[in-house]
């Protein structure tokens, strides 16, 4: 077998190093088989993206396989909606499970047979304690647990009760099947864990065929074994469960024994990763559904304007560690800016408009100015933008009484209009009672077409604009962090993570003025609004001829500045 060398440009990590050693030692016949095993009880989020990229990425690198397997063993929380969304998200990230789409429910018959095998070998028993009693009997980290009074039922009685559980003769909670391991084990997971429980509810795939369902720890390892998985990669919260993973596989006639490896889950600042907590945000209307652009779900990020490539690059950048840590959201935004900077066409849009009248510009004249779609990539071509006597500029680009170091438009001051002319402010029109500026009167210099003065004089500011009679009026949503605190999972005593919801996480502007060409923006299309931010036409609310834009990410790059300082 050829020695597996380090590929150029690929960051290494401890799991990858393990796989390199296994392949070079011809372990598992040199085969690499991984899987991504989501529960269909919610939408995938950015934390799942890390696992997806790791599992599929390693399989691709080592010419192996990665299965998509739904752990659908809890019918009370599962839905076909989640199954469909998970498949869509994995495909959107750029990965393909080919013909290897599996469900734990595919194995219900085999799992039941494995449970019967444990009973016959005296390794499992039917327990009739209540859920509360089971917790009480389990003990604590410092005290051993107590044996269930039902622990020594005969094999025959256990087989009979388990079959009757399967046949629906008992109510929910009447019995569970437990592994018979060690109630004094220092690992609480090993204190006779539950393997099966009664759930009298329809399953999204098997209907009412089953009324008992296997627990995750029993299902997961056996599903891996049935599918021939070689490296079972999961997050750190399952580290204590690895002992049970191995115990189950060692005590039944499993086809093979995969090995479990744990890595640190992704914790992202100003973000919640718990599906239970995310569900609460949706159900209590703190956000507008799972795909709200403020959510860390992949569908929410996609609607916000994130690219699949930026998320893959982010997952590569953060690496794979053995211990949990907090990743700054600024790094994710930096990866997005890096991607959009290369591919997003530039346009001019005015979010908070104020009218500018060019007093000496011909009344009925309209010029079509040639504008570059990208400042560097000239292959992206140009577009023609109308210029006329009445324009809109940003309110922030004018100050009647400018502060020090403010170089944009002010009374008596000259600035450059992007791609157009030099203009000078000569007067302002205000609302008498409020002093609100409604119109700025300027003159333009026709000798500065293209934004450059023939006499060589220079100005200190260039501002963007749109033609008042040609522009598109549109709604624009400005999104910010959903939480005001860096770690909403770690809140003050007596407070709830919802207490830290950012009340200013969404601002909707309804009177924005955009280049007329943006009328034809397709849902999901991304742009840089020059001098402002990157924006995306909303996937859900944009209509033909009437796009709605979401701010994807600001232009200011805090993480980029940090990186530059680190390199110096």
C-alpha cells in the first residue's frame, strides 16, 4: 500500500492523523468509512456544518465513503420537514452521500434482535421502575447506584416481557429494557443504561409498526457496525458514552467494531447552538422561523447571504481540537467577506436618502455612465447607470456643520460623485419647524466627467449616489447579532438566555433607493452596495421586479485587522 502523504494546503488535525496511521497500517483493509448521523428533530446549524465538513471531507480525502444516516428513534420530536431540510443543507454545502442514505429505522428489526441477544446472554433485563425511580437508583458522582429490584429477573421472564412490550401490551413508562452492566461504575453512563422504551406514537417512516424504540446509545454504535463504518466521529459530549459504545458492540454479534473519536463542538460567540433553545426562539416568535437570517441555522445563513464556500473555509480555518473553546463570530464573517470580495458585483444604493439638486445641470438631460462591476476583476465587465439633475445620496454623506476630519459633502465643499462629476454644495432646504434638511442644492463641474478634474485639483471624498427619476425604491433589512452577550449559554444566575436578546437585531428600511438594474436581482443573488456592506436578495420575500435585500455582512472587518497585527 502506498504511504499516505500530507497533501499540500490542507490543515492537519488529530483525527486526520489517526486515519493516516490507520491507512498506512492497512487497518480496516485501508478502508475509510465515516457518516454524518443527524437527528431529524430540527434544522441543521453552523455547528453541524463543522461535523459535515469533517466527516465528508475526510472521506473524500482518503477516497472513502461518508453515509448520511438519520437517527430517527424518537418519533415524538421528528418530522419529514426536518429530514428534507437536512438533505438540502448537506447538498448546499457541496457534499454528496451518493446512494448511501440510511435511517436508523431501517435497522429496527435487527436492533430488536440484538436486544434479544443481550437478554439471552444475561446482559439486559426489563425494568419496571418509573423514570423518577431509575434516576434515584442511579446514584451520584460520589455515591454508587443501587440495583433495580427487577435486575435479577430470569432470562425467560425478560424475554416474555420484552416481547409483550413490543406487542403493545403495556402503557408508556410501565417498563424499559436496561443493559445489565455495573451500578457502581464510576461512569454514570454505565450504570445499567436504558436501551429501549415504550412510545405509542406513529413514526414518520414506520407508522404504527413499532411501539418500542431503541435509545440513541444502543442504536448509534450498532448502526455504525451494520454500515461498516471505520471511524465514528462525534463531539465531546459523547466522550463518556464511548465506553457504552464499545460495551454494546463487544456483547452482541456485531458485524464489525468501529472506533469512536471525539472532537470539540463549535461554540460561536453571540450565538446559541442548542436545538432546544433555537426551537424556543421559533415557537415564541423571537425570530421569524428556522430560516430567519439572524439564526445560526444553515437555512438562515443561506437566506442571510452566506455562501457554502465561506462556511467550508470557516470550518477549515477553525480546525479540529480536543477541547471546547469559543470561536469569535468575526472569523465567520471574515471568511464570508473573503469570498464575497472576489465574486460579488458592486452596485450603488442609498439606504437613507436625501435629495441633491444640481442647479446648473440641464433639466432634461440623462447620461448613461459606465461603471465597473468589480474594482479588480475586469472580466466581470461594466454596467450603465443613469445620471440626471436630481440625485439621492446618503444622509450621512452631508453635514451642515461638519466635525473635524469630516471630508464628505458640506456647505461650500466639493466632493466627487462615484463615476460621475465633482459637485459643490451651495445651499440647503429645510423644514421650517424642525430644521430637517429636505434638499441639498449643488453645482456640478462638467469638466470633471468620470470623477477627475482636468486642472488637477483634488477632493478628499468620493460618495455614491443614484438618479432620483430612475432608481428603484426597495426595502432593506439590516441584521445584527441576535444576542447582546458573547456567550448567551453562560448567563447570570437567575437570568435566562432570552434576557439577552438584542432588541436591535433587525432594522427594516422601506424607502431605500437603489440602482435601477437591481430590479432584476434574482432571489439569493449577492452584491456589494459600495461603501456600505454586502447584501443579498432575500430568498423568501423577493418577488419578480421587487427584490427585498438583507444585509449579509458589513464591510468593516474586525478579524482581518486582528490577523494583520498577528502577521506583523
